[in-house]
């Protein structure tokens, strides 16, 4: 039997290159991989883009999202019948009416906020990026300093409304099996928030001592969780 395609969705303040180490590990095991270029403009439009990418894949898909990308796979998979499983990597698993901002602030520990972000107003709408001086602590505390500095420079800003808008509709985790990797030292999404969302979704959970940038710092473990989801849903 052919292996499912792994579709990876990055989150805010990152780009598809954040999956580089994970892609290499998945390729070693023979999985075809697609890393989506997340527009970071809004949950509904971004999720529609992800859904279009998934619909273009011939055969079954395991859909994995990091951070804000988790919200997108939760929405996109409601329209993509070829999605076999959902994998949340230090990610949001929202329910109807919840926003990324609200979920990240529900438990103490998040260091992503007004004091650590820059705001650029583009076409009349604010976009957010993490201040370079704060990037390592907020996003990539367990990544080598030189790598974190590069990630800070190459981060992609996210439209503020993408993080503030409430999730609409029925989340896909109510109808698809899900796996969650919780990053215990996450300063962007507190581990307690990740655990709450995973338990609510009845996800298969694994924990690791890592920062929010777990796909960069621990790509082998991230790949293991994704492969476990693929193997369990053959």
C-alpha cells in the first residue's frame, strides 16, 4: 500500500522552511510531503487555501499544523475527505467561537503579547511580527542562538485579524482522529493550553521538553508523531 502524503502547515512568525528537518526525516521513511505556503491573512481564507492544496493531492493525506497552522487544519479538514488524520505540533485546536488570541491567553505563561511584538499597518490593517530581541525567548528558546537570530529575521508577519477572529463551524477534530505533540517549554502557547485542547479533542498525546519551535529543535520527534498518525490510520 502506498504511503499517505504528509501535508505540513506552518504557523505565524515562520515559513515553510521551519519544517526542513521534519521533511528530511519523513523523506527518509518514504513519505511524500507537501509544505504549504501559509498566507497568514485570516483563518477562513488561509484554511480555504490549505484545503485547495489538500484537494490537489492524489490519495490519502495526513494533515499536520504548527501553532496557528493548527487552527487552519481544524477548518480545512472539514472540506477535504481525503484527510486521514490530523496532527497538532505545539498547535491550536480551536472550537467554535474561540480565537488564537483567546486560547493562548487562557492559561498563564505566554510571552507573546504587545510588549514583544511589532505592528506594521499595511493597507489599513495591522500585521504583527515578534521583535527580534524577543524572538528567541518567545519562539525558539532551545534553538542555537545563531539559528534563532536567522529565524527572527526571516519570520513572516501575520495579519492581526487572523489571530483575533473567532473560529467558525464544527472543528474537524470532532470527526477525524488526531495526534498532539505538546511542547513543555512553549512560551507562545502555554503547555497547559495545549493539553486542554488535546484532551478536549481526545487526541493521542506525546510531550517533549522543547520550545514553540519544536519542529526546528526536535524534528525527529515531530516526524515520529506524524508517522505514528499515518501508521495508525492506514
